[in-house]
C-alpha cells in the first residue's frame, strides 16, 4: 500500500521523454513495485531470522516476546494478541509463511492494542462508577417506599379502611338487620349515624384514603387496603344503579312494580357478598397478607401500588402511563402521580 501511494510521485520525479509510451510507463511501475516487494520480503525474512533464535523454523511466543521487549514493547496481553493473529493456523508457532510484517510494524500493532486495552479499561471503570451511583440513588429512593413486613400495629391499622365500604353498604342490609337486637349491630348503627351526620362524609373518606394511600412512608399493607377499600366502595354503586334502572324500566312498561321479595333477595345478596369480602380482607390483613385475591379489584389495586419498577435508571420515580393501566378501575385514579420524591422538592 505504501508503494502504491508513492508510485505516482516517483513517476513524476523520473526524467522521461515527453511522449513516453504508456506501455513503458506501466512496465517501469511494475518494476518499481516488484523492487519494493522484494525489499519488503527481504525485510520480513530478516525479521524472521532475528525472531527465530533457536533456528528451528518456528517463532514461539517467548521468542516474539523477547524480541519485542528489546524494542520497548513489553505488554504481555498485547504481545499475546499479536502472536495469535500471526499464528493463523493455530499451531502454537509462527512459521516463515505466516510472518507478513516487520518488527517495527509489530511494535506499531502492539502499541495500538495497548491503547485499545487502556481505553476499554477506562470505559469499564466509568460504567462501573455510573452503575454504583445509579444503584445508590435507587437505594435512596427505595427507602421512601415502606415495603417492610407489617408490624402488629400495621396489621390492626390496615383493617380500618374497610369501615368505609361497610358503612356505605349498610343500605343493602336493611332487610337483614331490621329488628335485630345484636349489640354489635348497635355499635355499627351508631357508627353509621355518626358517619351520615357529617356532610359529604363519603367524599371526605374517599379523598382521605386516596391521599393517604399515596404516602409511601406508610406500610404497604395499610396503603394496599386503603386503595382496595375505595375500589370495594365504588363496586357498591353498581348494584344500586342496576336496581334503579330496573325500577324505571318496570314503571315505564306499565307501572309494574318490582316484587318486594325480589328486592329483598337482591339487597341481601349484595350485603352478604360485601360481608364475605370484608371478612376475607380483614382476616388476611390480620395475618399480615395482602388480600389480593378479589376478582378484578385485587389485580387493579396491585397494579397501582408503587414498586421498584416505578424507578428509572437514575432513581427517579416514574408513574405508570394511563394507557398501560388495565381494567375499569385502573383509569379511575392517578395515585402514583401524587408520590413525592426528593427530585420534586429540588424542582421547586
């Protein structure tokens, strides 16, 4: 390649006739190229003789290392890499047909390998440092999420949110509870009276639970039950809505009223289903387990709970996109967007 690049310059410097035949020029170029090739072959042959100290016709790795060390190239990995490239047949030695470079060219290659190795090592060190910094930031953010096993107080506190759907669902128990003298029902009735005596108590409980469930310093079990209590309460709207539509349709169809027995069956079914749901949630929570087995609701609540997946590589909290939330309940709230992180405070 060097010969070919210098060839035009040599031809220009050559004193020649103004109208030298093209064939003569090509012949002279070929002769010059052959001369350079012969000189290079002699240089490579001399290099092989210099490397092959024991004159066995094969240059070993040790012989190559010793020769390059005298030239100031002592990096063992770079020398081994060069040896592997020259030993094309993998025989463990370089014969005369495999040697295609001179000793200075070998040194140039070794220097290039050393630079590559240093650059790769620096890049690896930078990446390792960045990964450690990211891991430290992520650990710092993860400390904001209380996913520790619930304590006894956490277990007891986690069942309180279910008073919200219980009090709202007492309307469906009118036929079951009517005329009962159970003392426990008297306590529930007192709570219901106090609950209804507060204006907009339902809305207040709804927003309070939704707000508190976004506080990641609260134990996960408590936050989970806050969200699930909201969803259970929302689910109670559906039976009342269906019953109201049925009444309107029956009256518009000729004033036919829904039989009292049918109303009792509907209300009793909803109420007993609610009681079974709340008993399961309460029992599971007191045992320290998330009551996530409720159909539809359990999966929707679990999808909304902040976790390590909500943090990017920089350790910043990233709420799930709305289109990624599945199901009817997944689009009702955006609790994750209420989570506060140190980056939010810094932005202020």
